């Protein structure tokens, strides 16, 4: 515990000079008290009020968190259907597999039949001769125990006589059976059945160890029953406990979906976060791949800072294709305020993502599902007829082209005109965002209780408070533009910081998640992050945020076969989704995109909410700006040279919606591709003083215009 004390010559310690830094000791205190950090601790809490309501609430708290009496797959009609379907497919496949290999199995049995006959004859001969009693008779002779030897000899002769009689009956029965199998007077099916029975029996007895008759129809993964000894060994190997201070199990290990779940209490002073960080060591202790081992926190009243829920999958849960998006076929309309199905976790549980009142950043290396994940979010937004879409694709491929039929603004590629179009669009959205706050301030408290957009306000077209979703794929191409990149980043930062409360959502996707491609000032104001496979842990932290690697969230550990799989942070603020969870995002094909956009366009036409490019507006009407011509136009007759700041003042007055906020450096960057450079220009200030500042020569502008 830290303390600070001022220097004092007095022997008396004044209490007010001591302070305690509780933040540094909170985690240790939680371990000692065996509570969760999120659980409030009250000193001398008041007694609950008497009455049936308090008793009912106490009963609910007591039973909250108990395991269900009936398994989930029996309670859910969907899960029952899936289970029955799986069982039918499994039995059908295994049956067909073995039927097709019937001749192979028959040959193995027939080849082993002679060996089986020899084994049976040898075993019966030894049994009839009472070979097992021979060592006893030899021992009696060596010990000169005459009476004992005579008794053993008499028992031996009696046993041999009895067993020979039994063997005789058995031989007669077998001979009769063989006679039936080869007799031409017996029905064919009887002879065949008898022969098959004899061959199968002899072949089964004669098979060799390690060479089974039947092949394995399905190669099972390295899954075994998880026991307390195995789990303890893993935590010992990971250095999370000692033999003198072992882990404990507050409840039995049990099956949970396609794996095993163990709840573990770590030794005092060891936190659950430490176990999460050492997932690779736990996997080594379990002798499994890291993708099958998933430790997590147990929070709430049933958890503590040292309680871990360890889920071990039977097989790699992400080494298979992503599931189909549930809304691709059976969803015609939704609201952006509602959560959307985004993917599944390692146990196959549905993970929802709430897009309203947040911004999203998706990052990964190429061909890992980054574009599909970002496109899924905007595809869900299209199903809200009141949501306005602004879609830009830095690559300019085919992935985002279908959105042009429903988007208010769109652009594909990173050409100069597309960059200018995006810049103009963001400026308009910034102005609209500021106007929205003014309109919200004028509404009564009953319509706007939390000073932000509600579903009722969003559906009122007269208020123009509809949700706006800005989706930019390969955003780094726009951010790296030498002329407008910095302003684009600044506008998006402002929209992501202030816009969510008034219904403006920003969705960014990049394959270069670093501080240069996506500046920190923009990343830090984005509340939802999805990091798929990255090359390094530094790139993973660039998406998930600083400190994510030390917390155990590292997207660089994903395999290249894990397409569409990533760490999701900030999916929902309701508490239903953990702060960080691994998700396999749903898959949407090109056909799915076309179908969803067709349904969304038809719904918007019916509601009268189709606007912008999708409604036939030509975006180039407002996007064509030629900086070179504008600079030449601000030169008055007789002016040969102008300072850059004076040119900017005139440009802002001429086209305020475009040049507002420009700096002399930005103007110089915009003119550089035309060959126009700034130079020292002698001029007169407004006060009449002479000064030498950076400016532009009109002759250079005229020469550049003549060349273009």
C-alpha cells in the first residue's frame, strides 16, 4: 500500500497527511476478499424491507445462475432439429462407408478364418488335456508330496475324461453344422447363412491384434474426457499453482456443447487474468492445440477475481467454414437500434452486435474476411428503411458496387474525384451533425429524454433525424491522400466522437492497421473493434487498442485457415456480450448481397426514403472542383504574386463549403501535382508593412493550366 507523508519534525503523525491509492491495490484486495471487481461492497448495508416482494427477490437471487435442469438442445426446437439432422447424416454416412467396403471386410474375414480354426483347435486341445494343472503336479513331484500328487493325478484324469466327452459333443455339433453348410439337399439360403456364420466366427477369432476388420469411417479428433487430474496438470505446467497450493473445483467438470467446461478457483493471489494471458501454456499442459483451449472470467455474484471458466473444445472450433447469415433470406426489415446477428463464438453461441450509438473499426491482413465482415454490418443497416448509407471503397472492386442502388452517397476507388467526393460528403455530414444537436435541443424532454436520437425520432421524416451509416473500406487509401487525407481523418474523428448520439455511425475497414494508416486520434474514439488475423501483435493492438495484447487479446495468433475469425471488443454495452470475445463472422455471398439490397430498395421505395445516388441524383454535380482553376480565379487584374494565406481567404469566400479549414501547407500540397510550387513573395500587409512570405506566382499557375 502506497503512502505519502510530508516532512515534519513532530513525532505525531497527522492522519490527514496520509492518502491511500486504492486503484493500485484494488485487484489484490479483490483476490483477498474473493469477489469480482465489479461487485459493489457496502459497509453496514441496510436491512432489506420485509414483505413478499423482498422474499421473492431473494429467492430469485438465490437461484440465479443455477444450471438448467433440461439440456439446451432438448428445450430449443431449433437445437432439437439440428441434433436429429446431425444424427441422421452421421448414421447415413457411416452406413454407406461400411457398405461400400463390404468386399474388403469379407476378404479380411475369410483370410483370417484358417488362423481362427487353428487357434480354436489348439485351445480345445490344451483345455481337453488339462494343461493348466501340469505345473501343480510337477511341483508336487519336486516336493516329494506323494499324497498331494496322487490327489492331483486323480483330479487330472477325471477332468480329462469329462472334457474329452464335451469336446466330442462339440465336434459332432460342428460336423453337423459343416454338413448343413455343404449339403446340396439343404436350402441355399440356409447353407449360405451357415457358411457365413462359420467363416465370420473363425475370422473373428483369427484376426490379428492391431489390425481391425472394420476401417474407421470418421477420424476422430484428439478429444478425451477432461478430468480434474488433467486440468490440475495443465495449471501446474502453466505455473498457475503449486502442488502444495493446488487449484480447486467449485463444481464438477461437465460437457458444454462440443467440449468440456471446468470452473476453477485459482490459489489466493493468482488472478483469472493471468490464466487468460497464459492460454498457450494451458494448451501445452492439456496436450492440445491453442485454438481448442479458451479460459475466461466468471463475473458477477457467482464469480471472483480468481475464478476461471475453462472451456476445452473437442476440435478446433474455427477450422470450418463460417455459418450463413440468418438475415440473408428471411429478414425483410429491421431497425438499426436493434442488435444484429454478427457471428458465433467458439461454442457456437450467437453473438449480436449493436451498431447504433457506436463506431466500428475492422482490421486484418488481406484475404482474411475483413471486407465481408464490414459489408455484413452495412448490409444489416440497409434493412432499416430510415437509415441513410454512405459507402466508399478504396479498392474500387466489385464487393461494394451493389450498394450504389441503395446508397445516398457512394464512391469506388481512390481517384482524385472520388477523394473530393468523400471530402464533400464528410463536410456535409459534419454540418448536418451540428444541426441535429440544435434540433434535438429544441425538442421537449418527453420526446428526447436522453438528449439523443430514439427510434421514434428516427422514424419521423419531418425531423430529419434518421440514422446515417458511413462505411469506408480500405480507408487508409483515403487517409494517405497527400492533399485531403489529413482533413478526411479530422472529419471522421469528429463524426466518430460526437456523431453517434445523433445517429451518425462510422464503419471503417483497413488492411494496414497501424498508427500511420489509421491515426491514433481516430482509433481512440471508435468504441467497437474487430481484429481478424494480423501479422504482428503490434498490428493487433492497433485495432483492439493499447493494452489488449497484455490482456491476452492477440489477433496475430489466429491461423490463416481461420477466415472470418477475430477478436470483437465493444459489441454491446448491455452486458450480454463479454468485453472481448472471439467471433467467427457470418458469411454472405454475392447472391445474398444482391437479394438483400433488392428487398431493401423495394422497402425504401414503398416508404419514400430512397435518396441521393440511389434515387438518380448525379453526385458529380457538386463534386467537380478544380483547385488550379480556383486559384487562378482569385488573382485580380494586375496581381502577379499572392501570399498563400491571402489566396486561401479568397478561396474560402468563393467556395466556403470546400476550402474552409485549409492551411497554406495543404494548398501547396494540392498544387504540387500540377507543378506549381510556393516561393518567397514580397508584399504588403494590411497594416502597410513590407514582408516576405510564401506565396504563388500567377505565371506558374498559367503555365500549369496550359499544360493540362
